[in-house]
C-alpha cells in the first residue's frame, strides 16, 4: 500500500483515500477520459468531479472501462453552488448519478455556500434546506457520505447548530496549500470530526517556481509538487492534485517520504502574499 491508497476514516466510519485525483478544468470527452484512465493506472483510487465541471459522464465512462471493481474506487461529485432548494438538490443529484452511470457515489458535497455569480452572499436558510435533501440522499444509501466545499466556519456552524441536523458533514473541501492553510476553518472542521480536502494543493501551479520550496524539496530528492502534496498529507488534509500527462500523474503518486519536523515548521511559516506566490522567495 502506498500513501495515495492509505485512508482516513470519515466521521461515519467509511474510509477515504488520503489523496484524490481532481478533474477541475479538465475538458469533458477525451481529455477527462484519458486523465482519469491515467490516474487509475497510476494507482489513484479517489476520483473527484462535479456537475459544474461538465465532465461527470467522461469520468464515469473511464471508470466503467477500467478493469477494477467499483468498490475499490472512491467517487465524489458536487451539487452546484447555484442550487439552493430542497427539490433542486434531489434533482441535481439524480442527474449526476445518471451522468456518472453509477448506482451510488462515495461522497456527495455542496460545491459552495453561495452561487458562484454571487460569492460571499448569505444563504444560511437555503443551505439548511439543501442539507435536508442531502441527508435524505444519504439515508437512501446512494451517497455513502455527504459534505460541503468552500464552507467557512460560519457556514459550517450554520449547519452544525441547526436542530434539523441528523448527519454531520464528513468533509469540507477548501482551497489549501503551503502558505494558505486557512486555520480557522480547519479548526472548526477538526472540532467536529470533519476531514479537510485540499483543492489547488499546488496553488494552481503558483508554488512550482518557489526557490524556497525548491531548496526544501532538494533535501528529500523530490519535486516541489511532491513536497507540497506531502505537506498537505502531514497536516491531516487530503490533497486533490490534477494532471493530464501520465508523467505528471505518476509523479504526484510518489509521496512515500516524510518531511521532518523542522522542515514542516519552515513550511508552516511560509505565507502567501495574497496571490499564489509565497512570501519570502
């Protein structure tokens, strides 16, 4: 077993691989099909997609064509941030399951606490109605776990304090990388047994030209990407790297090394300057 197939236990007892394969900004059709196929060949057993990515069908086709038992792959998709009704949640879940051509998903999460064209707006009541539908989906067994994405501490607490809550979110997928670890959200999540998933764990490529990270990576004879992904794992979060070329897909699986405590502290001390590039280079 390698790091990418080791697992975290979610708060409902199911197991989720420590590294997922992301498909954001991967075009539907051949591009997604090939990327997912490469990921499965390289050993990934966690696939992350979303209705908003418009590539669920291609993810499902690649999974169906690959010679692997369905139970061995953790599949996660997302409810669009624009969907803020009980009925819409049920309808969109059905459409995602149909697009993926699956009987169930391992994780179904709310993509955002607000519509993407109105970021930061308050939808506390709407999110509780959505969560009521999410809990119903979970009870049906067609989503083995349910969670959220881009929820800050307020958004999480809105659900956690609700008297209609019967299922605590299992995960919160947030932007998380060296220099941008969102400690307030992470603490709220950890206090309630919610696992943090890290999207953009390489800061959408922004970390790759960091001289400081290059120097640290050299201590371990690894790439900056490998160092950054390993850092996320050692922080207790689940990185979701994405790649298309097989060489990059495979490189991102080679994470079986340990960053020592001093180097972890150095990485903890790096701060983003408000963009992708960490301060201090």
